[in-house]
């Protein structure tokens, strides 16, 4: 798991002011940070982060989230009543899956997830005793999602389960692809045809690096497809304070926006969330800064823009560097890192190393990653933790280290890989 | 749900310093608050609250929790490895119940809970599709827990389920009783005999008001009963930043201490918690201040002690006042509020009001509480939300409002009750 990739100063400033409002008269803080803090506190019980909030979240923060979504999606309206603040995105995803899976019926509920996937999904599905329905991303085409693969996976799954949910991760984790608008349209059409609930994990929406890629939200595309779609397809989309250019994961801030939720499901959701009282209020305040950053006429704006651009251009640089250096290594193939924060290169593991791993009762990519760790101290996650096509091997590595350190790491991986090939060929 | 009952200044000071470490050179903060913040930050990834922590929680905070438990329990050792930081106590309770219920077997798992109970328990049991096994607290004896009642409830439940867990809330919510040491010993002996997992909800451990009562932790009593018990009985106990004299519920800080956990259960717990990444790190920092408050030789100590004593003596005063005023009302009977933060008086509802409620398809105590709300604006929770013996009626009211306001509220409830009796007799 990544540590905080950066710290934009405005977020901790606002959260600190909310935490200890005595600081509101301190000259150390810019006036707009204080205004933000005052506004959040006015909407908090007892004007304090130390009180419970409503289970759905502090109202003015839900309003700010709705305004953010409207700006992001070119003015398509967002309703604060459809916004639920959560304890990071994971909590929202686990909550909505729990409700969708808990319905009556004889067949177990199927949940479609990409392979490779972020293991929150497989873990939640297993905890809920639902059926994991895999659809494979197309590594040959930059991890694209192909609707014919979705259709095949769905029809196979219908033989032994009741598939109700389709999960999409865009930009992809661990795969780093950014979906095209056309692909999203096809996915929405498929969900509409098949009556599937769409769960769009969009936590990397601010992390797009390839110049020929752009983030399109499922909400926006759904709306643009017209009322036949936008009035019927059930959608939950997720965002978080943990990624983007802020990367403040420790606060556990997040939100989900729901659309076309069946009233029974909505009632269950409200009930379930109220049992857990409320998401951490400091995480809610952090979320507010993410969705409502300094505006051009505010004191913090210039510094904010500089910091934001520094973070994003550094990530973009490291994304290109990583792809380039991996692809120079014989036996490593790496798709472009279009977005998110990870490389997920395919690695060639020689048959003799595969046999050795089998002797040790471990997966070949786990064997590879353990050897890498032992020889270089570099810790990457084997592809088998995310899922991959049989006979292919990968690992996930973050691009968060500073650029010079990352360059050294990549060189070490390269040297290791060459030695590994030598040893086992 | 209660708002923050108070704010002791040291807690938000430390959390603000951790949130925005630039403040560590500010003269506005006492040196010991800065030392606390520095120590916490040194144990945080990237020295920041904005990074993920280990899933079990920040190590130095788990150490502070262990030292707190040792001081509380007269030196009985506590192991930081047995401490898990949580997102409030609710999250810990729901997590451990989930694991205990998920085992194999044909009969559904039974979970014993007190009636009246805090509804987190009934909700979690229902979500998990486990069997709720009620044992009744003895209202005639100040809501005491009688082991013969536990035994009866267990034997009945064995006919249709596999009871594995015994939940205790001490001090009681909503009932406010504080268990005697002898009672706790009997409960532990019963759990030992029957092989039950003990789940001790001790979030009100600092909220004891009656002079003839004292909080005894299950951990301490278990240890004092000797190795036959302390080496075998499985126990999880819970605490939180939300209650006590700090009352900082919005941070969602909490911890659980586990003892004698089966290694398989422990492994499942670690796996489950790691899927959710980590509890909010600012809540962890808040928990640190609760378990490691200013010491006598530190600058903040005098103010801390004054604030703490003011909060606790005010709560004690309001506890007595509430009992006294309720018991002056004909048709209201209120047990002493020995601890926690609530009164749970028994109310006499005349048969004609019960009939009226039945006509309206509502519970008689719900009818009463809605009338109270409509006529006075006072919101209390009907006893049927917590469970109560058939034919008895109660409501839960917090004692958190300032004393003069509380006095006026109690007077309004009294006037309402007299009018209600008049109307329906």
C-alpha cells in the first residue's frame, strides 16, 4: 500500500483549523483556509469535528461534493441527497456490495470484476459468500475492456449464479489503463441490456498521464446517452481522498454517488450506515478540500496550483520513465501507464524457475517477487494477488518514490531480472 | 446519538499538531502537547497522519494503549500485539462478531446479548444471519445481570442454535448499571464452563458516578481468577474515544484488546482488517491522548485535571438529578444511573393509551415518545428500540445537556407525563 505520495499544504491546514478552532485567529493560516474551516465547522454538530455527523455525512460537504461532480461533468446536475460520505472508498464499495448481495433468491449473487483486479473486490465477494465472476482485461490492447468478453463471462456465470453487479475500475488498478469514452458507452449499454448494477471505482480520476487519454466519468457518459439510460441504469461511483494529487489516505475520507437506486436498496443503505454512526469527520473535512480546492481569486490558489502541477507532472514523468525502462529489459513487457499509480508489467519466468516454484509449493510470480525482495530489498506484489491469465506472470509496483530513487529501483529490478533469467535458463 | 459532551483542550491540540506539523514551533501549544504529537508522528508512515498506518494501528499508539490497560488493571501485563485500533468501538465489535459467526457448522451461531441492549448488537447479528439469544437484565435489582438467567437463556438457545458468543455491556447502555466484581466473576466462570467467547463492551469505563460502584474490567477479573481461567477464556474488550470525559466521537477512534484468541481466528482477523487498509489515523491519534493524558509533571496537567473533574462531576450531578426528578413523577420509575450517559426509566402507559397505539399500528412506547416530541420538542428513544420485557415500557434519554437545560427538560417530561396520564385514564 502506498504511503502518502505528497502533501498539498491546504488540506492539512484546513483539517488542523477544523480540529482546533482556536487557530482561526492565527496569522499562520491564509484567510481562504480559515473560511473553508469555518464553513465546515458551521455544518458540524457542536461546531466540532469531535461530534458525530449525520450518518450520510456533513451536509455542506455533501453539497461541495455535488458541485465538484457538476464541474467535473460539464454541468450535469448532481444531487447532494445522492452523495454518501464514506470511510475511504473501500468502505463505500464494501457497503453497497453487501446490500446488493443480501437479496433473496435461490441462486447466489454473481459480481463481475475485472481480472486483474484490486483485491478488495475478491475479498468482499468472498466475505459475502457471493460468486466472483471474472472478466479478463485485454493485455494485448493496453488492458482494454472488451464488451464481448463481458458478455461471455456473464453468460457462463448465469449457468450457476445470478449475476447482478458489474464492477469497473477506471483508471485501472493495478493495470493503469484509462477507458475510452466509447468503451464506457458500450459497458453502459451492456449493463442496461442485462439489468446489471454498475459499480464504478473512479478513485484515480485525477491521475491520468497519457496525453491521448482523458477521464470520462460513468455518470457523465450515462447522462449523455439520454434518458432511456440515465433514468434507469443503477450506478454507484466512488472517489476518495487517498489518491489524486492530494494522496491523503490516512484520513480515510471518501464518497459515493448513487443514481437510480431502488428505494428499498436506498432504505437498507441508510439503515446500515446509521448502525456504524458516521464516517470519521476529519476524513469528511479532508474530502471537502479535495472537492473544493482553492479558487483563482483566493490567497492559497497560486501555491495550490504549483503544488498540484508539480505532483501530477512528476507522476506523469515517472509513469513514462517506468514504462520505458521496463520495456528495455528482455523478458519484461509493460503497457503504457495511462493513469493511476502503478506499473503492472508482464514478466517472463523461465520453465526451470516455474518448476522450482512448484517444488517449493509457491506460485511462480510469488517465487520471483520473494527472490527480488531477498536480493534487492525491493517489495512488489505478485500478479497472482490480483489475478492474471493462466500461464502469465506479472507484478505490481507503485510509481510513488521520488524520481531518482525510482530510477535506481528500476535499474535494480532490471539487473535482478537478467540474473534471474541467467540462473534459470 | 449524543453530540460531543465536552471538549478537553489537550486532545484537539495534539491532533491539530499531528495534522499540520508546521505548528510544532508555535508558542500557542504547551510543550507536552508537542512532545505527544512528535512521538505519534515519528511512528506514522511518512511522519504524517495522511499516510496509511499498519492495519492493526500505529505501533506507538498500541503501546500506549497497552500501558493504559496495565495502569487501569493494577499492573496486569498487556501486550501491544493483542491491541487492534479500530474505527470507533462499533467497527471492532462488528468485525469480531463477523469472524466468530462465520465458522462452519450446520446450526446457526447464537450470540447472547442483554435486553435491553445497544442496537448495534441486534443489527450486526441480523446482518450476519446469526441467532440473537436474549438474556434479560433484572430491572427490579438495578438492571443487574443474574447468571441463572444467562444459563436459562443459553439452554433454551441450544435447542435451535449453536451459541458461541456472550456479549456484556458494562457500564450498561441504555441501562446505566455498573456490574459488581462478584457478578463479573460469575459471568467469567459461566463463559469458561460453557466455552463461550466473551465480548466485553467497556466503552463507558470512565463514566462511573455512584459512590458505591467501581469499574472492574473483565480482563482484570479474568486474570485474578487464576491461570485456569486467564489462560483459556477467549475475551475481546472494547474502548473508544467517543465516551469517557473526552467524548470525541467524530474522530471514530477505538481499540480492542483480545486474549486467548485461537490462532485461526487471529489470522482471519488480520486478513479482514487489512482489506479495509487502516482505521482513520487522526482517530488513532485521538485514542492516544485518551489513553495517555497529561501526567502530573507536564504543563497541560493542571488544566487537564480541572477540565476532566469538571466534566465527570457535572455528569455525576446530572445522573443523580435525573434519577431524583424522574422518581418524583407518578408513573415513572427510574433506577440509579450508576454509570454511562443515559437514563432508561420505566414508564407506566395506561391501557387506553396502549389501545390507541394499537389502533395506530405503533408500539405504545413509540406512541408515547412521538407525543412527547410533538408536544415538547424533546426527542427520546422508545424502549422497544433496545428491547424490554413484554408489557413494560421505557425510553432512553441522555444526560449530556447542561444542568439547567436538563432540569428544564426533566420538568417538561414530568408535565407531559402527567397530562398524558390524565388524557388516557
